[in-house]
């Protein structure tokens, strides 16, 4: 039985912006564990469309992973595959189909939608396809019988994450992605998912549609085993934890740091932190165990907006957490969303003020988009601003098709946001040529890199310094 798994492109005019598809890596290794060894993974970022379609058309089962902006290309691939082989069973999975199972499965070239976690579900589908059995007993899927959509009962999330095999890194081409990180960020990095589920309920976030709010964590031994493998086989020297909130359970982080230190792994790491889940002591431990940077979704400098987004912290807590991380010597990346429904000139000003006060080391600002799976998406849909079957590939970081906020028209919002970004970027540029910071970060990178990576790192440094400011 041949199975092909595919990662489509993201946006129409910007096909990149994908990283290693961990989800497909998990699905592939789980299928192999269960005896389905003829599995290939095709990545639109690297494989030609012809190659992907031809390979998939020879498969008995095709699995396509999609976030919302991948839907357009995912649908296109499904159509081309079905044109060549109408008997191939095509399954869509990932956050978009999970959030919008009805509209997704109505697509004429999609046979099944997987809702939520996919390992056990895809295995169930593979067994049914192989034995030509009905899909009735497979939990977590939606499909059609005589054109009518049927939703089977919801699947049970994997309780013991340590029972899952590590993602198949060869099939998802870890080396290529790690090389990309080395070229652009000076370190051979890989994504690792240390736990599933987030207890918070931020209104702009879609993550709980796949993972729900119940947090499940892999043991420190299991996570570190994966990191050792990444180091040994792929030469990885930096881990980006993709967990929604790596610090969700402090004791777990302490245990992880203890083991990391005992193993003396020459690997750095970074993770997402929710301000309510960390403190001074935790940051010190994390730093001692190799954490070099944290990413904090601050989102806004306005307390009203934070409350409206159900962010669950105060501006004071933000300031405190940034100060703690600085004291521990951890780089702080702050993410802000501009243009959520309550945004006004005043709240934008408050955001600028907060940025000046917390002085993040890396600043990211993006424009609000109500993504499927989030509470704000449901609101925008009931207000008629977005439709389930709209062309999601039009949604970009800076995009102009939304109606604006309660206080600013779309045009005003874009003008204000652009001005604000320029101002803030200027603040970041002032920090960019701080020689102490350059020396510190250069030393850190060299400490973690194998000697063979040194030439590339020197070229990277020159390019960085040459870049116009
Ligand atoms: C890492 C990450 C990224 C990386 C790229 C990841 C990649 N592989 O390309 C970067 C930083 C580039 C990124 C960018 C963006 N991201 Co992002 N990202 C994530 C994050 C944090 C982790 C993804 C991950 O690795 N998960 C781990 C794997 C194991 O899970 P998985 O892929 O979902 O797979 C499981 C199931 O979904 C299912 N499954 C998945 N595919 C399939 C296929 C089949 C056939 C089956 C049966 C099952 C199945 O089974 C898998 C195993 O259980 C998630 C949040 C989250 N916690 O998931 C957001 C998330 C996916 N991102 C999101 C968004 C909005 C974006 C951006 C649009 C942001 C922006 N405005 O630029 C872009 C879009 C780029 C893109 N690739 O789609 C949203 C998606 C919402 C939506 N409706 O699409 C999420 C959910 C974040 C959120 N809080 O809302 N992202
Ligand atoms: S934004 Fe972060 S903290 Fe909030 S629900 Fe999503 S993953 Fe959890």
C-alpha cells in the first residue's frame, strides 16, 4: 500500500514561509510503526508540482496537511491528483480542516477530513482503505456518503505523548531546513514539539481547535532523547520549541533544565513564554540550561485590548517579565498584533510606549487576521466580514481586505500601522549596531557551532553588517 503525504505552498505570491512539517513527520513515523512502510513525503517548497502530483497519483492514500493559507494550493493539488487517479483516497488534515470540517470536506476532490490529532486517525484510515472497509468506525473524521457530509465522533487525543515515535526527520528533510536556519540565523536549528495543548483562551488563536485546552507534556527524557538524535544525525545545535507555551508547567521546565544540564548538551534553545507562567528564578535556570531566547506574544500595549483578547496578564506583568529575562541574559523577542477590533490611535500609541519601555531585542509586528479556529474568526464570520470558503491564500502578514477596527477604517489602520512600525523599527535599528550586543551574540553562536559551519557564519556576519539600515 503506497501512501503519499504532502505539504502545499502557503501564499499565492510567496510560496515559501514553511518550515519542517512536524505533523507529517509524526504521521509518517506512526504509519511506519504500524507497518505501513511505503510512505513518501512531498514538500511544495522543494519538489516540483509535477513530481508531487505524479507520485501522489500512484498512491492508494494521499494525506495533505493544511493551515488556512495553504487551502488554495492544497485544493489545486487534490484536483490534479484526482484527474490522474480518481481512486486515490485524499485526506485533508491540520488546523484548517479541523476548524472548518464542513466546508473542507465539501470540496469535490477531498474524500475525508481528519479533525484534530492525526496519528491514530490516519492509521485507521489506512487500514480501512487497505481492507476496503467502511469509515464508520474511525473516530475524528468527516466524509461524504452519497454527497451528504457525515461527522464521526471526535477522536481521543494521545494521552501519553512518550508513546509516539519521534517524527521521521529524513522524510521531512530536516537537513535542508536546518541548512536554511544556518544560512539566515547562523545556527543549525530544528523545531521540536515538547507538549500539546494550551490552557489559555486567547480570542485570536486557533491552536485549541487541534490540541484542545488539556495540556499533555512529553517527559524530559523523551524530549532530550529527540534532541540528542537531532544533534547526532543532523548536526543540529539549536532547538526552536514549537510548543504553544513551553513554560506552562514550571516544575516540568525545572526537570527538563536539570536533565539538560546533566547531559551537557552543546545545544541552545528558544521557546514561547506566556508572561503568567515564568519568573526570575525560572529564567535563570533556563539560561543555565542553554536557553538563549524567548518569544513573548505581548500583542498590545493597551490593557483594554489585552482584556478583550483574553490574554490574562497586565501591562505591569509584561514589564516585569521582560526585566527578569534581561537580567537572566536571555534575548527577548516580542510579538505584537496590530488592528484587533478595539485598536485606535490611542491604543497604538500605548503599544509604542510599551515597546520603548520593555526594549525587546527582537520586535515582530503583524496585522490582525481572524484565522479559522479562533473565537474572533467566528465573530468576524457572524458579522459577515469573512466566509468559510473564501480564498485564504490572499491572507498575508500585511493584508488589506479586512474592514478595519471599531475606531479606524481599513485605510486608516494600514497608514497608522505602517507609521507605527517605521517608528518602532527605527528604535530597533538604533539597537542593531550596539557593538557589545553583536559581540555577545557572535560569541554565543560560535560556541554552539561546529567548526565546519564557521565559514558560513563569517559570511553571514558580513552580510548582516552590509545590510542597509
Ligand atoms: C511552527 C508554526 C509555524 C511555522 C511554520 C510551520 C510549518 N510547518 O510550516 C511558521 C513560524 C513559519 C508559521 C507561520 C505561520 N503560521 Co504558524 N504555527 C506554528 C505552530 C506554533 C506549530 C506548528 C507545528 O509544528 N505543530 C506540530 C505538529 C505536530 O502539529 P500539526 O502540524 O498540527 O499536525 C498534527 C494535526 O494537525 C494533524 N494533521 C496535520 N496535518 C495532517 C494531515 C493529515 C492527512 C492528517 C490525517 C492529519 C494531519 O496530525 C498531526 C499530528 O497529530 C502552530 C501552533 C500549534 N500549536 O500547532 C502555529 C499555527 C499553525 N500557525 C498559524 C498561523 C496563523 C500562521 C501564519 C498564517 C502567521 C502569519 N500571519 O504569518 C503563518 C502561515 C505559514 C504556514 N506555514 O501556514 C495558526 C494557523 C491558523 C489557521 N487557521 O491556519 C496556528 C494554529 C497558530 C495559532 N495560534 O493560531 N507557523
Ligand atoms: S495565543 Fe498562545 S497562550 Fe493564547 S491560547 Fe494561543 S497558544 Fe495559548
